[in-house]
């Protein structure tokens, strides 16, 4: 779930000299496709990526690997069957500290943060005055007076401006810290726990999906969150930036682990039915329309005391005109902005994300359609390069999620 300005992975892959058979939407904030462009930021693992054959492309203002030596299909399947390592250090980590941290953030997000136990987190969304989604974010309660947020790379500037705007003039006990001294690694896949467990003293079988602990990995202090963006079991590790290469080297020394780039990461999240900011979410879409009503905590629905709360309250009471759905289609994959038609040829919506699924070996997509057409099994058409192809509304996730929730 993560914002960028949508372009296409096909364009990025072609520019990087990468095979495009399984290309999927790439979200780059620049059309300049030179990995050594001085304007692009680099994570502490940039040289590590290049040394390991990473094909570097612009992504949300960063130079990031789109893939390595294996194909996007092979890399996607490897993550589903073994373990993959992603560099997601372009994401923006933020801590909020002080006794007023929870009541303050609850004015800006829809989740029940006060109801979280220490060491647990939840997906939530930052909303604007119209109920639109400024960004989607994981909010983790470290303690009663400390929160940890992960913001999308492409939303960093506007998110931080939004948070600081509401912090200005606030007289309570609260400090905001941007964690620019940290890197973020994601170890994902069914064998991720077997790779990580020998490197930590804590029993990871007691760390469930959505939970976080502070621990050392090979002596390196980390936040270890059992979460990810693939639909698989896995972990996201916030670590000191100057130790990122050490830990990445340790992980890839395990034969079960392969490096994984943006291309397979996007196909994995799409198969898992997870939203991408800038494609599936934006400031003109509310969590109700996006199928994220579940992120609005039960307690929060008592007073809707967050930005745009009254708009969302009305939508829950009166319904919405459009909703996000999953789609399976024939023909070429339907990409972002492809029109969706009903049986009479009337335009009833638009694709927000789409690709060929390496796991299912068929086309999958998400898009917004008129609410009346959102029931699974509804037959529609998608238009690709001017030609309509059969499509059917399908339940998500397309590939079953395998989050660890205990033995």
C-alpha cells in the first residue's frame, strides 16, 4: 500500500534495458531515466544494488532497482515460495513522541490508535477536509507516548507539510522526528521467518502480523515489524542507515534469499489486492469509496473527529457512487486509466492498476466502477489500445494472503 505519481513500469523497464514480458505499473516521479542522474536521491544500498546487478530507474525522486538478474516473473514467484529482500529505504519513517501524540494524530487519521496495544500497528489513512486520502500509512503504537509512522516516498513532502501545519501552534506535549538516519529493509516470503530467526534472540513465533518489537539483528538495533507489501508473511526492519549494507549482505548470503526490485514488488502487491497511492488512492477518493472502510475504527465512528469526518459519515449513511473492485480480464493487460464499460458499451469506470499475474497466469486489475456494478461476477469490458475485452469483477485478494497470525 504506497504513493508515487503513476507512469508505467513498461517505460521504465524499456529505458533500463530490462525485458518487459511481465512489466507492471511503475510509479516514477520523473521521466528522466538515467540511474546516475544527479538529481535523484540514493539509498545507502545504492552501490550494493549496482554490484548485485540491479537495474536502476527513477522512482519517486530516488534511484531504485526495478529488478535484478532474474525476470520479474521469476522474482515474483521466488517471493511467493521462498524469501526475498527489498530495499524500501526511500520510505519516510516518522516518530511522534509526547503524552499528546495519540490524541493529536487521531485528528488526522481515521484509525483507532488509542485502542492499539503497545507494540502493535494498523493501516490507516491521512484524510483532507473533504474526506479524500492524503496518504495511506502504517501507524504503530510503540508506547502510550510514542508512535511510529511510515509514509510513502512520493508523499513525503506533502505529508510532512501537512503534519507540521497541524503541529504549528499546538501547545501540547508532542515532538515530531523524521528518521532520515534509518534505512528500511523488507524481508518477505514464507521462508522469511526461517532466515531471520537465527539472527535474533527473540522468539519470532510470538510476533504476529501487525506487531513490532525492538530487538537486535546480528547485533544491530532494529525495529522489527511483522508486516509487508506482498501478501506474504514477512518483516520490515528499520535499522541504522550505516548498517544497512551489513544486514543486507547477511541476508543475501542465505541461499533462500534473493534481492527483489520494484517490478516484482508491484506485481506482488497487486496480486494481494493492496492499494498503491497515486494509482488506486488519491485526494479525490475517500476510504469508503476505496474499500478501506475497515480502517475507520469502531470508536472513531462514534464522533468522526478527524479531518473530513462529516463527509465520510454521510457516505457511510447514504452510500457512495463508486467503489474499488478487482477485475480479471482477457486480452492484453489493462493498465491504469483504461476505460471500463458495461454490457451496453457505456463507460462506467476506469482501471487504477493492472498487470499480468505471474502466479495466476492471467490478467488482474483494480479499478473504480459504479457501485451497482461492483458485485463479484458482474461481466464488464475493459478497453486496451482502443479495443474492448471481456472482464469480470472478482474478489480480492487475487492470491490468498498468508499473514502470520499465530500457529
